[in-house]
């Protein structure tokens, strides 16, 4: 039954899901029309909101690009590639590959969403190289499905923000430590349930042998072979060429980064996207054999950045439309209008899931929705920490929103429509478990 459902959604997505760029354009039209119908904004005002938001997430776009290129450069180093191959060597069958990939991706996502996206995609590639008769689209879908738990982990935007003194809502809810959000039974138990359920789901979605779409391993760049077979040619008698091969430069820069990171965490720093990027950079430099080798690895990892650079500004425009027109407020207030103290976390979760389709950024979504949800939770006497996590969990609709899949798809070499059919089932199963967590745990 599950395999049949998966194939149904796969066919639907293959037929109707456009390229992620066109998906972003269509969402822009939808939000624009909703703004005309539901808000007092004029067409010219909406255009201004859209244009003003286009470049609002340029810094974030650059951060995502660096996640991809520094992560790819790190994975292409000989030591990491060997480690990934060794880790994958314990898996012998296609079904085990699907389960293992989603589990590793989910655990990595709990550590950091950036780590989860990169590690999951590269694990999928390694599995495709090593295992015969593996269905590559499901393998990549498994890698992306693990991302569904990232808001329950160490880089959860909402949970970290409200735990910071001086956050915008401190006067309303005070400072909420992570011991009351991330480290509570309702979050931890729900996370464990999802970690158990997703590998099982991937196994049941495995297609029949005659439906398997394998990929020619030669089409996937063999990082390990390239790293191990690469030999250093004697440097020409030029100063520049010798400096390019001087590993000492890598070590000096990496040590500076290590010193900063040690001091940063010693002073109570938290893991955010900039720290993740610095960690990838430092590790990549240390494990590369020369500056020019690291440059070449970064260039290889950056070949697929075009999709990110093109699409992310459009989501900035959508965020501008939702925020400035008041659409986000309208959606949030509609859901809170029929919530009770007991059901407030659940409706926060559902409303956040709807908004996440249009604002697929945890930080941006919290900035829009957080004040409304916290005000409603205080008035209803609802569980504040649980409502906060309800908003955070709303990122679960990323499973049908290709925004975050773009980096993983760039690494895997697939299109969104190749994997999103399987991700619909991830959406359904994780949605049920999130709902149980919000209502009953």
C-alpha cells in the first residue's frame, strides 16, 4: 500500500511539479493575488513590497552558497571521502541504503541543518556508487527527508532566539531556555519517533526491481579515486607555483579559525550558519594537501550555484509581500481565532506549515509569526515553550517546498520532481507524529 501511494505521488509530481524556479514564480503570483484580495494594498504597493524584498535575503543567499561550496570541498578531501566510504560499507542492500541514508541525514540535521543537507546528499551519492540496483531518486529523497527534523535540534531558529537575552519578544514571554523547548520530553520523544519512523517508511517505499531507476556510477564524480590518484607535479621554478603547493598556508589559516571557534564556544556561543561555514572552511583547509587543491575543490562544488543565486531573491520578494502587505498576519490570526489553550501548539504548527510554503526560512517566519502566536498563547494561557516549538515544527512542509532541496539536488544531480513524490509521504508521516507531539505529549 505504501509503495503504491509513493508511486502515485511520484507520478503526480513528475507530471505537475515545475522547476523550482517556476515554482517560486508561481508562488509569487499567488501571494500577489492574495494580497489584492485580502489586504487594502494597491497593485503598485504590492509591487513595491515585492521589489523591496528581492534583495532582503542576499546575505542569507551567500551563506547558503558557502554551505554548499565549503561542504562540498570538505567532502572531496581524501580523509573525509574514505570515511564516508567506510561508513557506507556496512550497507549491503538497497533497502538498507534508503534507511541508513535517511537516518544519517536526520541525525546530522539535528546537529545542524547545514550539515544535514550536505552530509545527506553525499551519503546518497556514495550509496549509489557502491550498491547495485538502488533506486537513486528514492535515495536522494531519503537524504532530503532527514531534513524534516532540523528545527528540533541544535540550530532551531525559534528556540535559540527566545533563549537569547534581549530578543524582540522578551517583554511578552521572557527568556525561554532550551531546556524548556529543545530538551523537553515532547520535543525529544517526537524526534525519536520520527527517527524510527522515517527509515521504516523508506524501506516500505522501495520500488519493485523492474521500477528501479539506477544511475550509472561513472556519471557521479568519484571523489575518492580523484583524491587518491591525484599526484603532485614538481612545482615549476616560479614563486607563485610553489606557494600554491605550500600546505603550511592552509594550516596557518585553519589554526586561526580554530582559535576563534574555541574562544567563541568557550564564551557561550551557539551553532549558527556562519559557525557551520567557518567549521567547514577550517576542516577543508586542514584536510587539503595544498591551497590550490582546496581552491579546485571549491570550484568543483560551486558549479551548481546558479539555481540558488537565481531563486533565492524571489523568495525574498515573497517574504516582502507577505510581511509588508499583512498577509502573514491574516493567516496566523485566522488559525489562532479558534485555538484553545490545549490546542494552541497544534494550530501554531499547522499555521506555520502553511506560511512555510511562502516563507521557507525559520528566522524570517518567526519574525512574522512569532509575535502573533506568543500574544495569542499568553491570552489563552497556553504552554508557551510548546507553542514556540509548534511554530518551529511548521518547517515540516519543506517536504513539498523545493526551496531547501536545491543544495541537495545540486549535489545529487537530480530535479525536484524526481524526489518530491516520495517526500509527500515523509510529509504525511512526520505530520502525524508532529501533531501527536503537539497535542498529546
